[in-house]
C-alpha cells in the first residue's frame, strides 16, 4: 500500500475491504504503534519459535500444523487490536481470510514505515565493516 505524502502528513485513515464493506483505519500515534508492535512480537513469537532450525522432523511438522491453524487467527486478532473500532463479529462472519491477510499487510505497512531506511542503514553498516 502506497500512501501519498499528503495522506501521511494529514494522518489520513487507510481503507480496508472486509466482507462487502470498506472500513477506514486511522494510523496510530507513535506510542500506540510501539505498543502494537510489542503485541505483534508477543503474539507471533511462539509461532515463529515453533520453526526452530534444530527441531526434529516430528516437532517441525507439529510446529507447522500449529502455525497453519493459529496464524490466521492471530492475524485477525492483530488487525482488530490495531483498529478496535472495527465491528469484529460482523467482519468475522462476512470477511474472508484473504481479506484479513490483505488488511494485516496494510496495517504492517503503516506500523513499520521505516523498513526502507533500516535496509539502507544495514547496507551502509555492512559496507563500513572491515
């Protein structure tokens, strides 16, 4: 999702389609974004940890099965956490998981607007190390 400079400066809501309806979501303030990112880490870390590289095949399969079941639910929960004014029950009845995944991607692009700068800094630091 690309936002114009005008939208960013105006803190304009972005729109997601869930079910047959468009919903505006307002970007969070810096402090609220930080809290949401902490929640993201807390919620998704157990799923990511289940893919430990040193796992046996059996535990890896169990982790994958758990992730396939839990991940979609966690994404929906995180979208509703970011935008608590959304009508959760209505959306859960009417929206598709593809729509939730797209809404989550939109939220992530707003919650992590600095990934491009992080990439540039990482490149710069790597080139300066002996």
